C-alpha cells in the first residue's frame, strides 16, 4: 500500500469516525427534543382533562362521554383507586394500558411518571398523573409521527455521513498528492542519481516546512558529495601526474643498471644517488597524499595542546635538516584544542617551506602568540600573481620546480587549519620574503 493511499485512508477514517459520532449525537438530540415536545403536549392535555374538558372555543374530540383533552391526537382515561377504568376517550377502556405502575399511581402509592409503551405494534407515549380526589389520569399519544421524523433523520444523517466520508477521501487524496509532491521529487532525484551517478542533480525545494527543509538538506548533501567526489578525482589525477615522472625516471635508471650501464664507476655512483633522491621524493609524496586524504578518515579526538611546545619541537628538528639556515624563535605560552600529529604537521610544513626558500645563512623567524603561529622567511617571496594559488594541491611555481617537494605542503596546512576551525593566510612584508600565519584559535 502506497504512502499516499495510507494518508487518504487515514483522513477518510478520521472524518468517518467524526461524522458518525456527530450523526449519532445529533440523532439522540433530535429524539430527546421530540420526546420532550410530546411530554409537554401530554402534560397540557392532562391538565385539560383534569378540568373536565377543553377551554372556551377549543374543539371537543372522541365520544360524547369521553374526557376532553383539547387535542384530537391525544387520548385520556380515568382510573379509579381500585385500578378500574371509569371513563375513557378510546371508546372502550384500554385495560392493557393499565399496568401495575398505573394502578399504584391511582392508589396514591406512587408519584406521576412518563413511559413509552407498545400496544398492537404501535409505540405510545404515556403520562400518568394522580387526581386530587383519588384515582389517576392516563394520557396517551401515538409516536408514529415522532418515529417517522426519527426515521427521516436517520436517513438524512446517514447521507450526511456518507457524503462527508466521500468528500474526506477525495480531499485526502488531493492533500496527499500535494503534500507528498516534494517527497516524490526527492524520490525521483534519488533514483536518478542512483541510476546515472550524476551528483549535480538537485531537488530544488522551496519553503520552510519540514519536507522543504528535507529537500534543502538533501541538496546540500548532494553538493558536499559532488565537491568531495570532484576533489577525489582531481587528487587522483594530480597524484598520477606527479608520480609519473619519478616512476619513469626510476624505471629507466633501473633498466640501465640492470644492463650494466653506465660502466664508469663515478657515473654509476651518481645514478645510484639519483635513484635515492627519487625514492625520497616518492616517499614524501606518498606521505603527503596520506595527509591530504585524512578528511575521509574517522575524526581523531581533540585534546589540549601547548602550541609553543610544538613550535620548539619543530624548530629543533628543522635545525638538523637545514644546518645552513638560522632560526629565531619567539613564543608565548598558548594552548589550543586539536590533534597533535596534524597540528605539528602543519607547523612543520610552514617552517620547512620557509627554510626551503631561504638562501644559505638567511633567518627564518617563528613566533607563537594568541593561538597563532607566524613563520617569516627572507627569501624571494611570493609573486602577486601566485598568491591566490599557493594553497592549491600540487601547485608549484616555476621557480620551485628545482626544489624538493610534492606541492602539497601548504595545501595540508590549509586542510589542518580548516579542520580545526581556523585559517591560514599569506602576508608579503615590505622588506621582502613571505610570512605565513596559521590561526587555530586559543583554548
């Protein structure tokens, strides 16, 4: 059973219960009102009969010897204290209507009462009231008019309930179709994306209701997936391009060595050194690719980190790797929340980049303050046209082609900054060089 059909049936069932309940309640209200009207007529007729006849100008009814109730459709008879009918409007005494309760009223042992009786398949409404001088007056009216009105009321109420249910089912179908239209669009989009793998499709939901918000959230999810997939494809393409050159060179050199070339020991030693450097470059590239792909991994737990201590450790390591570069460290105690291995990697990449671009004997300045790490070099700096691309993956300026690296170092810094709710920016000091500022936010 489809969801739309279930909505239609639920709306129809709810209206059916309401309509039937309202019809039953209305029926009993009408029935009580009609019976109360009959009881009022019987009470007035009993008063007329007790006075001995109708008032002036009122038409008599029944046999000449009968009581006058003033109503041709209401009959009366007087019952003695012994329970005998002594006068009647029925022509002949209706002893079947003289029950034990009627006799008790006539005897004075029971108060007046009203009841519904059955006589010869005819429903009657009966009122029995005591007479002051003894005995009782019993007035009777047939309920055929009331029963006819109630039968007509039942038919009309049944028609009303049926029409209400039919209308509710129709409206439920239309409402279900209108309400579920966004769900249908969402389902169609999901099926289309599943079939074609085209993540550019969108639901294009409008509005502020829950279904519109669901469509908007789904569009946002598709956008994120599309961006992630495009980034992954670009990463694979770029990585393939970067790996192609060292792999080709490695294969060529290894094939030469396998054939015993070059024969000169010095050239052979140079080729082996070149192989080692190419392996180191590939190792660094693979390591950087792993860092870039960390966005797809399970999030690592954050902890309290001393940013100044990380800076000390990184600079000590860089002094060993770049013995011809001078490092100046100016730090203040700073605590941030983050993943230590990733934050240390970002700081290492910034300092390594600065040292790599610094000439021999130049100074690299590293400072830590207020949750920010600033790394300044005194090298050639970044050209204005390259400033917008320095954080792109695998991007390397023309001047950097001869330097070791994968083109992923600053891209990793940017990823680390964003994953920690911070940022990284490039500044170009007036006196030359470049300054990179990594902001992680102070704990």
